[in-house]
C-alpha cells in the first residue's frame, strides 16, 4: 500500500480489445456482434457478449447463442500497433507505467498530480485521449493498491471510470463476486462456491488456514490478503522482457489436434509479431497446458538457433503440447494453453546459411526452407493477416458431440 494513503494507482484496460480494433478497422462492424476466431472464440464484442458469447467458447456454440454473429480472422499486427500507441499516451502522463499485457497497464500518478490534477482527472484525460486520438474505448480504475485498481477497472467496464477512495475501500470491495479477484478463474470460483464463498466479503470472513486447505498454501494466503485489500506491490516500470508470451483460457475443451494447432497458432502469431516488432528472436520455446482441477504442466525445448518465425514456432509449440498430453494420458480436457519464447537475442536481419543436408533444416531461419518460412511470415505480417493455414483451421467447427462445452 502507498505510505501516504492516497488513491494514485490507475489500472487501464482496453475494452474487448481485439473486437474493438476490428470495429475500428471496419466501421460496418460497429454495433454488430462480432468474434475474433472461428473454431474457437478468441475475443468477442460487447454486442456478442450480451448473447453469452465469450472467449474460449467453441465457434459452433457461439453461433447457437448468437445466429447473427460475425467471425473475423484477426489483424494481430494492428492489435500490437494500436496497443503500443495507447501505451505511449499513458507515458505522457507518468513514467511509472507497468504494462502487464498487450491491452492493459498499471500507472502510478502520485508524481503527476501537480501537473495534471487529481488522479480522477488524469484518468478522465487518459480516456479522452485514447478515444479521440486512437479511437478505442478504455476503462480505468483508480485506487490505493494495484489489486483494487484492477478490480475497479473491471467494475467500470464497458468504457467507464471508477474511483475508489481510501475511506470506502472495503465498502466497495466486499459486496463484489469473488471472480473479480486476481487469480480467481472458473475452477477456483466453483471450488469456493462449494463451501458457500461467493462474495469477497465471504472470502474475507474465512480464516486463512481454511482457505489454504481448500486452495493450497500460496493461493489461499494470497486470496485471503486480497479480500481485505492487503496488497503492498508497487507499480514497476516495464523493463526489457526476458521472454515474450501469450496464453488463452478456454473453459473446458477436449484436447483435439485441431484445437491445439488452432489456439497455439493464434498465440504464436501474437508472440512472433511482438518478437519481430522488437527485432528479437528466441531459442527456448515453452508451452503451458492447464488441465481441469487447476493442474498445469509445462514442456520446453531449446533450439540450436534463435527463431521468430510463426510457422516454425507453431510447429514446435504443437509438438510440445502433444508431448504434455502423452505424458498425462488420463487427461482428456484442457482449460488453458500458453506459449512463451525466452533466451532472447537481437535479430535485425536474417543471415542466410549454406545447407548442411541435415534433418530439421526448415527450423533454421537461415536455411533455404527456413528463409522461405521467414519471408512468408513477414509477408503475411505486412498485410496484417493471420496466415491462411491458421485461418482455415480457425474456420473448422468441431462437432457438438466432440466433448466441448
């Protein structure tokens, strides 16, 4: 918590970001229920969310809920470009900006009030500039702690501003549902509900040892602290990343080969685009697979050369996910997939290599096959489109009998 007790931490979160960008790029989609993806919904507009459509939902189910739903393939290069512009706006108000994902960040404006006025005025000014200069809606929460600022921004959605003054923190926090707390997903929410814990007040009234028995020592202790707004973390300005990653929670889905390649393909496209935008490549690829019951496993491999090519990274990530499933034959469903690339190096140009006649040449960026992949990736990126290979997979609709819900 801040030593001076003032509410000077902002959490800014772009609303339905991917879908909002698609509506910005194609004004004919404004006001329409749209979803990014196909076989799997990666993001939905608020018009689609009103019908119950949400991220991670199978495409066939989304169409059942909303027959007018429009699917778009995604412009991931534009997502990154516009998100970076938003972060530049944040930086005009304070140097203390901690970017936590492509579309959200924490800001500490304690040192900016003498220039721009009270934190609520700063938040309002940020929202106006993002709307006027970039054309996107952003919700902002203002509070004394990072945790509460994030909760406030969720309450502010869509396209709103919520300020939580220090004297009414628990009055604001305790009536809210537990799923608004950081780290409470569907599985944790269900586990808490089984014991009668549905609101943050219920959580705050539960002894920490009981929460630790229910959720584990770390998760139980953390949630108990957040329920009483005990969060000492400070805003840490973003430093050069040691890794670049993306993940997607999907509800409960049958781990079919098509699902793995579709979701991992989209995630890798985001990761690879960020790598290339920063002139980086990485040697170590890590895949995270979360099964039901909150059990997660990771599998990784270190390649002989650094790569930032979408097709190669997708191929590696899909193989790693397959290994994770083979190692856990009793697990048939997954709830989250994630990909990260680490051991990063600067890569400002592609250096060609002589063919060595060895297996795996296609994964070496400078080989003949590897350079062809690199050229294809850059060409697709220049058009701001997902490669057709991924688009075709995304348009595949699994049968309702396949076990997805």
